[in-house]
C-alpha cells in the first residue's frame, strides 16, 4: 500500500500555479529548507514504495494492520533518509524555489 495514503486524513488542497512563486520571498529560510526536505522525503517514500514491490513476499501476514505498519515503516525510513542527507535533491529544490527563473 502507498504510505502517503495511510497518513492523509483530510482533503488535500490543489497545488498553487507556478506563477505564484514570487510569494516564496515572504517565507523564512528555515521553512523553505524544511519544505524542500519534506518534498524530498515524499519523493524518497515513492521511490522506496516502488523498490519494495521488487522484493516480493517477505513472509509478513497480509492484513490491513500489517500493511499499515509496513507503510509507516517505509514512511519513517524515507523521512530519516531525507533528514540525514537523502539524495541531496532538497538543495536543488530549495534553489529552484528561491530562484524560479
């Protein structure tokens, strides 16, 4: 199961169009960096979801609870990877947010 689907409990708002990127200047540098790291974490989560599919059956019981537990494991693994350097994509994401042109 997709780990992002396990934690969403509310409706997700539509993404802002790219023309509104000039509003990024009002956000603190720390929040911009955290947003870039969070985005990399989601990207890593999706990557790990696809990698997980190649492993096959690990012998876990296939129930809703085990799927949720595995989803949480992969979510926290991706968050940990992103917080500890990740793939380094957050730096590029951050720079593209502050210099959209």
